[in-house]
C-alpha cells in the first residue's frame, strides 16, 4: 500500500512538472516572438527616422535649388 501511495505521488508530481514544462515552452516561444517583433520594429523605426530626416533637413536644399533655378531662368530670359 505504501508503494502504491508513493507511486501516485510521483505520478502527480510528474504531471505537474509536465504541465509546467508546457507552460514554460509556450513562454519561450512568446519570448522569441516578442524579441523578433521588437527587432523588426527597431529596424522599421530607423528607416522611418531616416526618411523623416531627409524630408525635413533636405527640404531647405530643394528650396534653395529651386530658387537658384528660378533665378537662372530669369537671368536667361532677360
């Protein structure tokens, strides 16, 4: 009888451990998923910031170039 109780306790512990193992395995997949999502988000953010930087700070150069072109056209027409 004692052996039977002991076996049952071992079985219960093993079942608990198995359920914990499955949970931990799911957590590992979630960690990898979140990690990759974060990685791609950072890359996207870098490209987006680069785009904004070009839009904002290169705008002055475009305006100056357009003014120069307009001035040259005005000089040529005169």
